[in-house]
C-alpha cells in the first residue's frame, strides 16, 4: 500500500514550522548548543534545546499544565501537521475540509466526524526523562512514601501519546512504539499496516524527545557523546554526537503530493560490525539500482561509517545528507525529522549542505553541498544506536 503525506509539523532547536526550519537548513544554519549541568560534581554537557519561544503559541489545555516538555513538543508538531493538511491538501475538497473544521481557533481541535477516523502512532526512545528523574529523586532522598502520584503518570512511555490524543481531540486508536533512533520509521510501518483498515482516513505519526543531563551522562558513559560541538559526520575514527530535543509529525493519508512507496520493516544487529551488512540488505531491497537522494542518520558515531560503506556499494551515485550536524541527535524524533527533510528535498528540489564534513572522508560517496537536487525519489535510512535499522522510500 502506498501512503501519502498530507501534512507535516516540525519542532526543532532551529525553530518551529516545516518551511522556516527548512529555509534555515538550506542557508547552512545550525542550532546553538547550550550547557546543562547536574550531578554531584556539577558536570556539564552540551545539548541543543528547543527555544522556549517556539511553544508560546500552544493553546491552553488542562493536559499542558502538567505535561513534560516531550508532550509539549509533540502537541506543537501534531497541531501543525493537522493545520497544514487542512490548509493545503484537504482544503481542496470541501467534504474533507469539513471533517477538519477547526471551530475553535484558540485550541485548534478538529471537530466533526474526522477525528475518530484518525489513528495516532507515537514514536519514542527515552520518554519523559525529566519527570521520571524527579519522581525517583524524591524516592531516593525521602523514601517510597514521598512518591508523587502527580509525577508517576508522566514516567510511563505512553504518557505523551495520551496527552497528544486529548489535546488534538483524536478519539481513534492510539499506539506508542518504543525503540532507538530508527523507531520513527518503525512507527511509519505500523501506520502503513493500520491504514489497510478502510475505517481510517488518516494516521498521525509523531516522534518526540526531550533532553536532560541524565541522558547526556548516560550517552557519555556509553562513549557516544561528544564533549563540545560541532558534530562531525563521517569522520574516522568517530568523534561522537550531541543530543537535542524536539518533535516531528507526519499525517499519512491516501492523498498528498509525496508518496511513501515502500517502508522497510528493518533489521537488528547484535554487534556494531554487523550494522553495515544489515544496511546493505535494506538498501538493496529499497534502492533497486536507482541512485538519487539518501537522507542518512550520520551523527558522529559508528553509524556514519556503517552507512557510508553500505551506500558506496548499493547507491554509489546518491547524494548523502544528514541533518544531525545542524540539529543534533534527537533519538526518538530523529527518523521523523529525516522523513520531513526527504519530503522537503523532493518538494523544493534543494538539499541543504552537509555541515562539518571533511571532503577527504567521502570515500567514493557524494555529500550534499547545498545545490539543487532535482530528484523524484529519496531514501530515508535510519540506523539507531541500540541495534535497530530501518528505511523507507519517498517519491513525488
């Protein structure tokens, strides 16, 4: 089944909105890192935060009064995806537009029969780590009797999906998929399966992540974190990544300018040296000998070389772009961000320049340089840090 992208929403360290963020990426801009300090020694780590001003326009809702940042990011991206669908693709058909009649412009909740015909699939990796840390800190300091009943619901993985469904007014099926950086594409695959049900008109796929000192410290102990920017993709040996936060939302339907022709179920690898073999197999299935655009997940870790080796074999003429040097590693949101970047490259016929890459590291592949990219297909490849690989193909 070939699904189509009806709308998209983007909340990133470079701002909010698909078009504004894309224009900044094409201009070669990158997010500004900030330091976050915590722990007994006051250790500092860099990360890329979402500017607080980007969420000021969120509508008032009881759920948002206690929701963590991850839910706020998801709400903003989801609202924007629905709004884009309403104002473009769906507005062309009066019947469909009525299903997305935003009667209350303050909270932008869609009214009428449309919302029960929308499923929600939420992709997450680390979850609401900020409130989870607060919850267990209280227990560690004062004992189990201090456990907060207000904080506990925010510690479960499906809390953001619950908030998002309530805020958007989605009354249909709601699912949460947990994984590593590839989880967004696995969520797209689940949406593809769900849309075989004719009772659904759309499926909203949202990936979100919030950054915290605890995550930075964990990734440093796993020897994946860089101590200071920039992220340098495809370096040998790898120098590490920097965490970021935000959300991406894609409204999938049966009409729209960009088609998701094939979503690969992906594969797992038990050792890092196996990653390239898994990627080669996936690209062989998806690329079919065609070489145009590849939106990679290169983030300054072992992932980069695994992807480059596979691309040089299966897509030697492809132009490679990764947005992680500009936006950081957003883990649960990252694959959805990649899909948005792929869709925008097909729409605008442009690819942003791949930042902080050394041309000597090309090794037989072509890196995006900011020039025109007149392609009709794009491959999105996502290799996570916890042994998951997935990919999909878009076309226009």
